[in-house]
C-alpha cells in the first residue's frame, strides 16, 4: 500500500467526514501475515461479529477455520457446497426439522437465485482485515469497507457515482451480510469498471452491527479513483458544509451510544 495515498485519504476523510470512523480493508493473501489470527470460535458465530477488532484498529487475519457459518465460508471462498436443505432453510422451511428464515418466498425462487451466485476460491489464502490507518507497504487491499450512518452514506454514494454516466454506479445485491462486504466487492474488483456495493441489510447479520449503521464496500481500483477526485467533487461545496454539521452531530451522538 502506498503510504502517501493512505495518508492523503486520512486527511481528506477527517476534513469532509469529521468525527467518523475510518474504513477497514480486506485482502486475500498467500503469504503469512503478522496480524492476529482469529481462532476457531466455540460453536456458530457470524463473520461480521468477528470484525470489531479490525474496526477498532487491530488488524486480524482469518482462514477457513476462523469461520463457522456456512454462508460465511461460501462468501469468503473457503467452501462451495450449500447444506442439503438450503433451499428450504432460506425460504419457508420443511416439516421435520428445517426452520425457514423466510428470506425468499419459495424454494424454487432460492434455486433461481442460487444460479446467479458464482463461486470463487480462496483456498490456501488468508483473509486479512485492516483499518485504513493501519495499512503498511506490504498490504495490497482488494476492497475498502465503510460502516456508516445515512449522512456519511450520502457522501459515499454520491462519490461512487461522480465519474459515472451509468446511474447504477452502486449496486445492492441480495445476500448475507458478508456477501455485501467481501464476496460482491471482490467480484467487482475483478472487472474493468467495478461497481460499489451497498449492503448489510441481512437481518441475520444485523445483531452484529451498530444501530443505524449500514455498509458500503468499494473495490480497491475504484476507491483509488475516488481519492483522486474528492477535491473536485460536491464535497467542496456549501451544500456539503451543511451536511458536515449533521455528520459532526451524528458522530457525537454515536460516541455516546
């Protein structure tokens, strides 16, 4: 990671989004990492719940053993097989022991949805999560994840669309919380013109996320462009000055929560 780019964004962020938390980055890495390895949790634990330390400034690294959720394993590329009755689990359930989450109306809709979910493999790699200000020269992020409230999201959303003729510079695909911050951003990073991913609307992941907070994940190649045009964007206008005051009030309230 280029230190100049890292430090430039920190300065810009503090100026235009005062008092708000920095994003974290994710990277699939082949080499060993000095970041603390997340040990296998006892029983089931949502991947989102394990990200708190990274958001608080302690880099962490994960592998297949660190993730116990089947969805988390799939959306991080460590496993590619759904449970046998997944089509019922995600929809209406099945008599005899499968309780449905009711996120899809019917098992057939689940089948159709799954056909649009390509698998990627991260076997043999570690998933490294690092807060932006903790990045070093050895870090090469695949994506940048913001956890934020609506006023901050309005700025990020508009920045994501600033250089786009396409009105859909931000996408919001349905999926588990981890799919919106790891899986889809990683897929977009592989494209020539990647889109930004709005997410964390999964009710199963919401217990691991602070009140009123959602996510926006930028593929790294897109985020580098965003840093380059921040100071020619709407963020330098009087309109944004008004929003900044709301962001400061929100940040102050957030710290009291």
